[in-house]
């Protein structure tokens, strides 16, 4: 168990050098960027809401998606009303961005 803890500590120490603290919302809040809560709607009117976060934050909430994920990459820099084709577990579907929200990081 101690070996596993040591391995995890080494991994986290390396990650700290690569991390960037994001402590404010972007100037252009009309587009999707890191930290955004994004609500999308499919052609059947079903909505999903999730937040774009860093890979180390995924454990905190099932609605969080990594900024490195294909879904997040497809949404980045898009605006409300934009349509985006997303490849999901059930195949490709067309989604419309319904809402983009940011909350203070502090």
C-alpha cells in the first residue's frame, strides 16, 4: 500500500509543474471555454448539461467532462445557438448549444 501511495505522490508532484490555475472567467463569456457550464439539446429536445474541466477534476462530479475529451474539443469557442455534430456512445448526433454559463472561480 505504501508503494502505491508513493507512486501517486510522485505522479501528483509531476502534475503540479504542468498545472495552470484558472481563477477568473474569460473576457468573452458568450463562447465556450475552460470552466464553462454548457447546456446542449439534441434533435429530440433532450438536454444535457456539463462543465468543461481539467483532467484532474473529473472525480468530483459526473457532469464534468475533460477539456481533452472529443465532446469538449468540439464545443470549444462555439456560441449559443451554434450546432455541433458530436460522436457519442449511441452514434453521431446533431446538438444545439442552448446555454453557456460561467460562475466565479474564487
